[in-house]
C-alpha cells in the first residue's frame, strides 16, 4: 500500500484541520521498502496523523463486520476521503474482473450524512494508477482495503492503540456471540504480549537470510526454550464454551511441544518447548510461516479478554476516540491470564571460553525489545499490500542503531535473497513513521520526508527544499527541526557567556583555558575563531595606543 491523499470531512481530528487536502508523492523504488517519514517539532500533529489513519481503517474494518450497527456506520461527525495504491494484479467480484498493469488506485469517501439520510455512507471506487476514470464498487469492498494494518508506538502515544484495542474487543464479542468466525484479522497492535509472540515466531519460522541478520544484531544463535500456559480455571459458561471451541488453536502447539502436562489441580495446561531441529520441523509442518504462528498467538491472546468484566467490555467497544482506553483498563495478574508465553530463553553466541550463554529474553535491554518489535514485525510480514504505522519507533535505540534503522528494515523485507543474504526484491509494503531522528531522515529522499509546519490552526505538510538523503545531521537539525546549533542549549549558553566575558588580553588567556573543558563541536570551533579574532583586535588596539 502507498498513501496518496487524505482529507478530513466534518470536524477537525484532534490538531488536524478538516477540509484540507493532505497529498503525498508516489515514489517507486523496487529495491527499497516504501517509507514515509513524518518529522517536525513536538505538537505539530505528526502522531495525530497516524491516529487518524488508524481511526479510518478501524471504521472501514467495522463497516465490514456484519454486527456493526447502522448508526455507527453513519457516524455523522466523522468523514474522510482517502486515496492509496494497492499492488493488486486483478480485481474480481464474481461478475466482472479488472486486470491491472500497474497498481490499483483506490479511492474511498465517507460522507457526512443528515440523520434522515439512509443511503450508503461509504463509496468505494478504483482504477488503474495513472487513469482518471474511477469505477465504483459496491460488493466485496473489503478487497480494496490494505491486507494488514499494523501499528506500534514507543509508549508515549497510547491514543494510537485505541482503535486497535476497540477492534480487538469487537472481534472478541463477535467470537463469543456469533456463529460467524473471522478467519483473517486485518488490524494488529504490537504491545508487550505481541513482543514475545514476534520473537518466538521469527526464531522458529523466520526466513533464513533475514533471520540470520536479526540474530547477528542480537548476537544470539537460536531460541533455547519457552513455555506456553493455558489456564482453564475460569469456569463460567462463556469461558467453558469458548475454550472448548478454540481447542483447535492449541492442539497444533501441543503437537509441537517437547513435553506437556495437564495440571488438573491448578487447572492449567503447560506446554514446554526445548528447541532443536525437530522442533523447527514440527512448527514448519503446522504453521508454515512466522506470521501464521504469530496470528495463532494473537488469536489465543484474545481469550484473555474472558477475564474482563462485561461492563469493561461494553465500555471499550463504545469508547469515544478521544478517550485513552489504556488508562481505564486494569492490569491482570499473569497467573490469571487464559493464555501466556513465558520463560523464553535464548542461546547467546559463543564466548571466548567456548561456552554458550543461555539467558532469558526478558533480560535484554529496552532497545533490544523495541528492535525486535519494529524490525521483527516487518520481517515476518510476507504479504504485499500492508501498512505499518509506527510512532517514534527508534526512541530506545542507540545512535548506531538509529543510523542503520532504514538499512535494517530493508535487510529483513526481501522476498528473495542472494548468496550473501542481501535482499533482491522488496515486499510491497508501506511504513509510515514519525521521528525526531536526523539519522532516519538522512536515509530517505526528500520526496518521502514530510515536515509538519504549524502556524496557529493551519497545518502544512512540506517536502524539504533540499535533498535529505545523505545529508548531515547538523543540516537536518537546521532545516527540519529549526535548530541551527549542534550542541545543547546549556553548553552553548556557556560558550556565549565566555565570548561575552572577553574585554582584555588576560580574559583571552582565561577563556582559552576554559575552552579546554568543552568537547569538540562546531560551536567550540567558532568560539576559538572568535577568541583569535578578538585577541588580534585587542593586540592591534594596544599597538595603536
């Protein structure tokens, strides 16, 4: 998927003004993952834009759920126009078909309706990219949506998770109350639970070349062992019925386990996995791909909503988009969860004493966990036409990782790899990310970088005037973040105070000595230049006198 245009109809969305065309350039690079980088100062609206996209696709997903009330579909205060490209080869609805030479250009309009207007609130249409005549589509419209929408936030923007949490509760309600079972979920939010799922799924079923690359970053050899626990002590009729229906989800896991025990006293089923070649083969037989295994884990984690109160479920499914749902949800004790992955241990690379170190995955740093979630989620997604929404995915990365983040994303996005493990063909996904990192901006051409510029209530999305690809950190700080100094304000102020304190040649000697206590920077070099010029000026004045 590649976003082309977006317009809000009706009310403003948080800080984003309505009735403004937000347009995006289409760039085509077969050998590079499609990325759009949203940059700008805090409060400029970058994160709100990701939230808007999440709310739009949440609405469109609910639009296709049979149990969604018609009143919600109208949603008089929420309207939009969105256009994007999908890498479809053909589109058929059983009556007619359309073959695409290039990409499929999708346009979806959600109108603002009066209460008495009972017409269909959403119009779906499509055409060949580059053509102008759109064809309206009224059946199988979910074919025109992204294959998957996956979101991640570093933790500072919990509003991004809201539509995904609400949708998870809707899926769950549908699973409990209806015979209709959704086999292919579209929207996934990556949280602490999914962090474990991503890691285990990739370690067991990741493609060889990107998996070896990921292992080299983590400096690990393989997964050593892990445990899955199914807790069936919740004996409500709802829980008993649903757990019986969902046995088909954990039977393959039971078949892959090294050992298992059904603890009737504790009312739990414990599956232990010690990883060897046979374990990898068993998971390959039952799940085929890392994402299939991740999907199974994600579905099983939904069973944990059984322990939520009915009032909580109702609150979440009806919560307004302005409410931060995570603030209202209680944290469950891990021992109460229906399904959990735990005790993940990994084999570190051989050390100097030729012994393998085995450690718990939880003992890795925050940056390593974030790397697994960001890079690992892109790595396991092998289906074209997906959208990733990532809010500041580099916050816990060290500068070295930030500088190579785009490289890492591309290294794990290949459909095929050469003998040296380099990707030869990149999956057709789009990753939209917000960032304050000059390194990430420097790895993208200016057509893919959007600076958010706010002037009062007006918001503009501008491509930088100058090329950003390969640009220096100091240049990007100045052009994108309006910062023309490369050091902190405090140290810069001290340098300026030193320069201002020079009145005599004695001051020159003192300032030169004090400058030795500063680290190397352009500002320090400029201060030295100023001192030398001032010294020549004072000596000249003395000579004249």
